[in-house]
C-alpha cells in the first residue's frame, strides 16, 4: 500500500499535471495553424517572426533580433541569409560598430507586410477565442516568460 506522500509524488509526475506539456503541444499546434497562411506567402514561421520585428522597427541588429526572439546568432544567421537570398532584407556591417550586423527590410520584404496583415485576425478566428480571452492569455504567457527569463 502506498503512502499519501507517495501518491502525491506520483501525481506530480503525471503528464496531465504538467504545465510544460500543454505549452509544448499548444506551441506546436499554433505553429501548425500558421502554416497555410505563411505558405501562401512563401514564409516559414521563424521568418514571419523576423518580419514582425522588422515591420515594427525597420532596422535592427542581429543581436537585437536574437534578444527579442530568444534565438542565438547561430540559429538566426542562416535564417537571415536565406531571407537575404530572397531579397527580403539586407545585412550589412554597422558603420558605427563593425562587430554589429544591421538587418533592414528591402522593398520585397516591406511588400509582404500588406499580404500578412490578415494573418493575426485569421488565427484568432481559427483559435475560437474572443479578443479579451486572447489578450488575457497573451498577458499570462508574457508574465510567465518574463519570470522564466
């Protein structure tokens, strides 16, 4: 016969009692939900995230992009090179600091902004959430992200 403490320990290790699994599963499913919208624009999800930042800031360093996306330069650099090959953005050394690489939108990358405008609204509809539910969940997740960082 197991003791109450053994039962509670066993319960702690059940998948259904974990926070990590629903976050992991939702992340995968949400990324998958983006796919049809992004494929229509010939974008991957990480490329879309880069564009979201560049459409907001026009120009950022690789370091700033990495900090905002929580990605290291080893992951970000090949992604940015592929985007540069598609003539969506430019990469150039910062004249003020040769160690920094500036990322800026090119006209083709800027043009994708208009085509992508509908994506957030379509995703919200796909998730079946109200704007209030969405904002509350986003706020909770951002709070968690801040605490974990």
